[in-house]
C-alpha cells in the first residue's frame, strides 16, 4: 500500500521546502494525488527518491569562501563601503583597497578592526577630495535616489545632490580604468528605467563605455537568492572587454552554509510570536498556520492580495536563503532559522553573506545585522574582482567569468542549467 503525505507533512519529515516540492511537481519529477478535499498528497517513497537524487546526492555543494593566493598591483577606491563585503571580496581576488569611504561609524570601525592596513575615511562622501589620488578602479554601491528632471538631457552638474553624483565626481577626479557600480535589481525599473538611463549617460559623458547586468548570487557560491545590478564602466581609451561573473551549475544550501556556525548574539521572538512561529515547518510561511492563527498574525494583510510569502517565513535547509535584509525578524521579510524557533543570529547572517567567521562586526547587535544585511556577499565581490582582473588581462579564468553578451530576451527566462534540470 502506498504511503501518502501532505505538503506540510513532507516539509516536516523530509525537511523539504514548499518551494522545492512545488518546483519538482511543476517539472513532473513527482506527481500529486488529490484527497477528497482536493488537497495534494505525495507518495513518500517518490519524495524520498527525489530527495536522495536532487538534495543529498548532487544538489548541495560545499560552502567555501573563495580566495585567490595571488596579489595584483591593482588599486581600488570604494565609496559607501559598509562593513566591507565588496572590499573583502575584491581583496580575496587579489585587488588592493586604496581608500574606503563610509559615513556610518560602526561600519567604518568594522572595516578598520578587521583590516587595520586599510585606509578608511569615516565621513560623508560629499566631503572627500580625491585630487592627487591614483587608482585603477572606483567602486560603489551608491544609495539609489531619483534625479530631478529639469531638461531633456541631464549633465554632470544636474546630478549634484545625489550620492551617485559623488561616485561620478570621484570618477572625474581619479579617472580610473574601470568603474564598478552596484545596486539593487530594482534600479532597472526605478522611474521606469529613466534613473539608470541617466546614470549610464552621465558615465558615458565622463568618457566611459558602460554595460550592466543582474548578478544572481545563489549561482555564485553564495547560499542566498540575492540579486544585484552590476554596472561596469571602462575608460574609452582602453580596449578591454567587459566581463560578468559566470553562473555555476550548482547552488549551496543553508544546511551546508550553517554547518558548525560559532555561537553568537541574535534577536529573540516575543512570547506570542514564538508560539506562532513554532507551528511553521521548514520552508513554510503564514499559510501553513491554522486559519484562525493566519488571521491573528496577518491582521489587515490577511484580507489584502498578494502571496506575502516573506511573512512568518521559516527558511528551508535544502535551499539557499531568501535575501537577507537589515533585520532578521521584520514582518514582511521574516528569516527564521530552519529548525530552531528564533531568527537567524548574527554569525548565521554573516555565513549566508559569505563573511568568514573571523570577520567581526562592531556596534550593537541591530547595527551588526544591518551592516551584514546591506553588504555585497563576499563571494560575489570575489567574482567581481576576477571580472576586473580578466578585463585588465591580468587573469584568464573563463570558468569564473564570461564576456558580456547583450541580453535579447526577458532576463527571468534565462534559467541556469541547474534550475532547468529539476
Ligand atoms: C549598501 S551599503 C554598502 C555595502 C558595501 N558595499 C558592502 O559590500 O558591505 C551602502 C553604505 O553607504 C553608506 N552611506 C550612505 N550615505 C553615505 C554618504 N553620504 N557617505 C558615505 N557613505 C554613505 C551607508 O552607511 C552604507 O553603509
């Protein structure tokens, strides 16, 4: 006789996430039967086979912080450096940090504490003068702001007042070979794409060729489904090719990432929230609660549209984490530990952003979470560093980077081989 389980039972027994089960079903790898209430039931043996094949067998890849043992004479100035995710990644690729500019005292202390040799300027980027400073690369994850559109075409001075202007001013003063701008994917659609269009034309006006692309961290040795928009500028007198990180054909699960994480401080749930979160299975969210509790927890959101899949969300062991934000227990973006009844703690946050366990964060716990949540994952930073070195002809690593190809179709259609396979 067959042994059927519901989706919730499967998530508890096999520690699979609802997303994984849905994806397998969609790909025809497992098949659901329906009970008399039209709820889906799965054959437990079939689920176990899929688990053995796609999760324990090959799906899960070891967690590692990637580092090159070469050191190149390539110098970078970084604006808006935060706690150093990008800076450490670039360092791991062999690039040197010349100056790091960061306004937040805790983040600047983190940079100095972990790399005393770095020249950290703890100040508003608007106050920094770059005249006389030489660097090959200027980078910055500038906070995204709208421009005020006075005329049909904006020039350098029209961008004044935005933090992108500060990146541009540094570029104008230093004239680096390569510019690296990093931002959230949402910049693509900000003001219907106009903000990005203006940024590209301002960089072009400064004498740079520009290309941009979304990098998906989960396919770049980061156990997290984080996406960042990468904007490259290459000075027009240089005939460098553009490179972007090459996606790997595997992902890294939280199980791998959190193995033997050292103890650390972490936020706790208030008593009632703890009772509610206790009922959510790994990979589950508010819909896994009994109806009355759904209403209690969600309040007005219960009656609004949209999946709200980030609410009361417990992470799944067998998948990369959802994108980390500045705090692990925000109502819309809950990041509960897969098994324990608490939000991810500080060191788990750091692991998921691929910071080494030795990288210490300064300031109060809330500030530490914020610094980590704001960072570029260190491994993504490494791949960006390898892109720079390949552009400059100092490295040749075609397994890690690929030449820019214009995207002709919707980016979302471009599933990597791994996702197509399951
Ligand atoms: C998205 S975070 C950068 C994260 C960083 N790239 C990393 O990988 O860790 C943006 C940073 O810009 C800093 N920032 C915001 N306004 C600034 C300003 N006017 N001058 C300098 N830094 C600023 C913030 O404190 C924050 O740490």
